[in-house]
C-alpha cells in the first residue's frame, strides 16, 4: 500500500481482490438459494386448510402461468433487459459527456490491473441490481412457502371431494392434508400466493431503474423526460399486479405485499448500499442557497423545506448533490441549478 498517491487514482494491491472474492461468494450463495426456492422442493410449502365452498378461493382456474397475458418469461426478460439497457445507456452518456458527480477514481491493483472507472460503475450498479433481483425472488418465495396462503383459484385446482370430506355447511374447516383430488403440481402452485413474486420483481426493477434515471440521468432542456420514463416504468409494474388480480392468480393483498417487498428492497439498496448512485466529491465545496426569497422574481411560498433523509445519510460531502428530495428542496429555495445538480 506504499504506492504513491496520484490525484484521482486509488491504489490497492490486496484489498480489492479480497472484497471482490467475498462479494462473489455472497452473490453465488444468493443465486443458489434463489435456484433452490424456484426449481426444487427443498423447502416444502406450508399446507393450509380451507373452508368448504369458500368463495374467496373458488375463482375459475386460469390455466398455467405461461398462458397469462403477462407470462413469467416476459416479466423476467423485461426485468432483466430494461434496467440493464438503462444503466448501460446512462453510464455511457455520463462517461462521454464527462458529467460531474459521475467521475470515479481509477483503482490500480498492483501494476497489471486497471479498473476502468466506467466499467467499475457499470459493474457496481448492475451487480447490486442483480443481487437485489435474486434477493427479491428469495423473499417472495420464502413468504409464499412459509405462509402457504392459497390463490383465488385454489379450490378449482384442488377439486376437493366434498362428499368424502363430509362438507355440509360453508363454516366447516378442512385440515385433511389429502383433501385435494386435482393435479398435485397445480395444487402445489395454487398454495403459493403471498406475496406475489411477479409484482415484487416488477416493482423492484421499476423502482431501481426509476431511482437510477432520476438521480443520474442528465436531461438538460427537457424537463419531462425523466418523469415520463419513470411513470411509464411504474405504470408497467402496477399493470403486472393488476393483471395478476384480474386473472385470479393473486389476491390484492398478495400484490400489495409484493409491491412493498420489491419497492423496499430497491429503496434500501439505492439509498444505503450505493448511496444514491453518487460518488463523493470532497474537493468541491457544497454550494448552499443564499437567497431563498424569490423564484424568478416571484414571491416564494414558504413551504416547509424538509431535510432529506437521504442527504443526511450520505454525509456532508455530497450535501447539495444528494438525492432527488435534496434537489427538490433546493429548487424550492429558489436555486435551479448548481455545479453538482444532476438535473
Ligand atoms: C367422492 O367420495 C365419495 C365417497 O367416498 C365417492 O363415492 C365418490 O365417487 C367421490 N367422488 C369423486 C368425484 O371422486
């Protein structure tokens, strides 16, 4: 570590490969766990009973997931392709326009390996994204397996023999484990409903991409580009949830829980793990607004300007260049742009 420090170049001979190794191990573990949840029955689903003739679970069977209007294959492809393309385009643009706040130190490991700053940013954003995607899958699958809540079409898939079970009234609760006469595979998947994995994945992907677009994209001149992209993505994610409910594949509660899971994981990763996609710029003093009285000569409505929690989280160095709340706040104070603003 006794290498001379050049400005803008961080030297490290041993620490980076070590961290990289740890991260690869964690990543591999996550992928493996997601695989076991998804494609094996290592974790058996909790068998819940049901009420005879329960109307909540008596919707018609809509067919396997692949026959849905938004099949899993489509969701998986979009959830992979849209953020990857967005991040690649955003990073390439930021790199070639030398955007402020996106400059990164070049890491030199020994004499051989130079981590290209562009490559480093892309790998970090995509790596954290992929990690979150697998984590969301694990959370959703674990929730489904642990709760064992049934889908709205459960009784149509289960086809219980009410005569043999002795069902007389709708108040009778059936705990018999072999109550179902339907196809065991379909019955098993009809027991996995809470939370909705499709909803969780699409919202995770949308929120991550939206936060990336909002915090990193520079669209000088057009003020509506970022909101358009963001709202379109969020709309698509909502649509996935709506279709899940409309096709009797999930209840509303499942979809909402999925939205919450995916959204929470995305927000956590962006704010706490990659610190708002920001790079610390200690050399630039944070410019603070001086004249909060007016915007474009108009008297300013004194809105209570709430300090952003993101701003506080990322420390004093990035103050003023922090999250979108911070920027909103500073715009309210009457300052449209400053050297670190990413608008
Ligand atoms: C339901 O169970 C009764 C009594 O065991 C049996 O007679 C009848 O055939 C069963 N019905 C079906 C559709 O399996």
